[in-house]
C-alpha cells in the first residue's frame, strides 16, 4: 500500500504517474485548437439568434447586409439547403436545432435564424448585428416548478427507464417508524469549457473535411453524413486538441452552418460560437424539482424509497435529466419507486452536463438520507452502510465490484470523522458557525464498441491509432500507458494518434466510458501485435500492424451492475452576519477500478469536486419571464467558483479490483461531481441547524432561513 493513495503499488506503466505526452505542446502553444488552424481562403460565419421565445420569422430582408464590406452570403430559412433530420443516429434522434434554417418557427429565445458569412470574422459580426430580423411573436411559457399540471411521463427513448417500481411504497411508508418527505430543487446550470465551440468545414477533392472541437469524431462524422445525405466515407472529422467539453461538444448547429456555407461558397468556412450564443445552443443542465420519501425502522433500516424527479424540456425535443436513477443503485428497500416526468417549455433543449442525472439527483437523495440519519439519531455514515445492497436494488444483478464501505472507512479516517460532535450549531469561531457533512457518490461504468490499430515501427517504436477524444482528461497518455504495459516497453517508445474519424470508429468521450472503451481496443490490438512479434523476424519498412474491434467482446460481457463509487466529505464555515458559506475542506475517496494514471486521475477527481462546490454555492442561470431569455448570459453574470472560493481539495482512492472485466477500469470523469453538493448542504445544516433544500445556497437564503 502506498502512503499517498492507499492502494497497491503498480508493477508496470499502468498505475504509475506520468505527465501528459502532449503537455509541452500545449504549454508552448504548439498544440493547435479548432479555431486556430489556418486554411487558405478561409471565410467566417457569424450566427444570428432569435430575440423572441416563440413565434415565426418573417421573410429575412438580407439585401442591405449583402451590400456591406466583405459579406459573402446570408443563409436563412428562405434560402438554406435542405437537410434530413428524420433519422435515428448513434445517440438517438437528432436535436431539431440541427435542422438549421429549415422552417420559420422559433421555439425558444436564442434559436438560430440566420448565418452571415464574410471575409473576416469582424465583418461577419458587424453584418450579423446589422441584420434586421422581424418576427410574428406568440405568447411563451418559460416558468418551471413543481406541481405543474401539464407534466407527463417521457417516452421510452430516454437514456434510462422513466419509471421503476418494486413492492408497495405507500403501505411501507404508512408502516414506517420514521419518515422523511421533502422536496428539493436545483437550478439550470451551464457547461462552458475554456475553448469555445468552433468548426471549420471545407471540401477537398470531393470529400468533406470538418476540423472541429468535439467529444467524438466518429459520432460527428456520422451525423453530418446523414444530415447532408452523404456517403459516410466521404466525410472526415478531425478534432486533435479539445479544450474541455463536459457533455456540450457533440453535434451542434455551428458545424451544420459551417458545412452549409462551405458547400454554398466552395471555400473553407469557420463558425465559432460566442459565450452568449453557447447559453442557448449547446445544451445545459436542466433545472429539477425532486421529491424524496424515505420510510425506515427506528434504527434507520430503509423499508421504502420513493424518488420522483421533474425537469423541463423544450417543445421540439425531449431530454430527461435522470435524477432519480441514483437510488436504483445506491440503497435497497422493501418497496422501491423512482420516476421521471417532464414539462414542455419554450426553452432550449437541455443536454448532458458532467454527471447528468446523478449530480442533481445525489443532492436530493443524499440530503434526504442525512435528514433520515438526524431523525433516527444515527451517524450519517453508519446509516448509509446499514442500507448497503448485496445486489442491484432494482435490477437484482450482482455488482462487478462495490467498495463504497471502504471509501467511507478511508475517508472517515483521513477526515477525522470519528471526533465529530453530531449536534448542529455547536462549533463556533467568532461569528462563524462550523460544520461537517458527508454524502455517497456513484456513477455508471459503461463501455462502447471501439476499434484500434497498433503498429510496430522499424525504429523500435510503436504507434497507437485510436479515435479517442482527449477533451483534457489525459486520454492520450492513458493509451500510451496501456499499450506500453501490454507490449512490455517503456512509455517513451509509444506514440499515439487520436481525434480523427479516419482512424476508425470508437466510443465518444462521454458517460465516463471513453478510457475504458478505448483501452479495451488498444489492449486487444497490442496483445495481438505482441504475439506476432514474439515469433521473431525483422520489422519491414511499413511496420507490422495489428487491429482490433471490441464490438463482439462487449456483446458477450457478463451482465453486472457496473459502477464507480465514492464518499465525499466537506467542512464549511457559515458567516452569521453576511450569510456567506465558505468551504474550508473537501475530501473524496473513490473506488474506480484500475487507475491508469494517478496524476491525471487525481486532476479529474479534484476537477469534479470543484464543480460540485460551484454547484452547491454559486451556479444558477436565471431566465427572464418577460423575454424568455437569460439574465446575464455571460461569464460575468453567470456565477461559478473562482480560485478564491476553492479550498484544499483532496482526492484519494482505494483498491477496487474488477475480477470479470477485461481491463478492470471504471470511469472517473464524472463521479467527482456526484454527492459534493449534498455533502456541503449537509455540512451547512451541521453548522447552523437549518436545512437548505434549494441550490445554490446563496447568502440571502442563509440569512432568510436564520431570521
């Protein structure tokens, strides 16, 4: 066991800390991102978005703008090429916003209504701001909240079952010695990576090439081919360096707009979204209204668990924020019910945002568990461990591994939980009230089919080719370490190429599935190559290449509940005069299978935990009822945690072997977010004796609750 992480010492490249293989290129500026790559004859597009939340666009009067300096074209519903949105793609039916300029309907404020293309970005922006678009405006509805009579159960196209049921919840609640029945809300939140969304499209010898910033080049290439009715082989998407994504960089209107304009003008066209445009075009975390009911014996043993979640979606596309899925994995009860419902509003369609479902769902469920612990007079950790399931509470499937108890044990030891006074409001430093809280965390560990190729080069090095998307997570470095381990060579003898649809199909970087999926493919290819090299003989000038495809192997994978788990701990100080909440310490301990690279893994955990802190105390997008648009749609008006808000953040992990898994890895990109907001809210209760069931925990809410 190592002193720093509490896990078994690594014996090879996997498990050893390794700096990013592309790190020097990034810090010296040699790495080029999608909006920085130059092309001869490059033109620039600027999106024009609707200023009304519902209505119709009148015929666009583009003549004055076409006469402005440098303007090449104005695309809108009256002249845009047709695209096909009637299909089922890699991740389901496409968002109708990809059907760019196909009709005159406006379903929300910020809907794309035109694209102005000019010789320079400055000329395109000036002309776009000069373009006058008139509307036939209609009444809109953007108000979300619990108790809406028009809520409905989503269809089966959701990413998770809309509803699960086991036993008689109502009967068990009536018979329970202790009952918790509370409502919790989380606001609309936005993912804004440092690198904005940018795409350049061009035609090269009859082939469409798109240089983009995305989470999966295979995905984007396939969607664009279908949208524009092209042979998939005639579309290439490159995305070598990505400056953050968090679920927002899939297939978007900026890519479609760039392809339309490049096709029309027969020259490269780049479209880059502004921060303000990103607020309506790249998705968000949906607000939620959740009701959690728990029924338990006097000692805290759960007999009933009921978690119902409501979220808004747009009028044109259905998206479910699967907040109630957490209980399907975390806690068993004799009677178990989870359900999701939707409300259609005149707002942009929400989308995946780091730890979708689990992030808001854990705030509600883990806050409710803390309330149950208080009512039962049981330690919050003891109560959670008392309700540990032996198999999936809903599925009945065995867990591939479940080491949540080890996370709590190690976390409690490191945090000093044993010395905690359970009484709220008793620790003070002057006008500051101090408190500590905890929460459990989990996130699925899925896998998707991927291909890879590994080549032995004549100079003794090796080249790995896999269409991974390194969105800042260190995926390149992880693939180097995986290949080096299988080939039994030093990591510096392995090079890797990623982010190019020509490399072959591969899983997206999403759902905490990327590294596990790509590593499996790389492992198989490297293993075959090693076997061929063991036969002896010289490597020819073209090298020796082995290829893999994991589709068949994944299909035969044993059914299990496969998840990462974790325990979150927080210490807060609450200023009784100002209502300000300061987090003094965050500690997370995780069970996430084989940790490929401790250096980048810790960064992932800490980044997620920081995100959870921001969710708890800062982030909240406000929508103006009158206009239907955002108030302060920029990074000045949308508050998030700055450096001064972030305390000491500690991330550790425990041994978590996964015996039946070919690579033994689990996802770590999202679990760091899960449970943090609840741990902080529980710590605020411990400090003040007041529960906060609505995020964020703003100073005004703290003051109002204590008055």
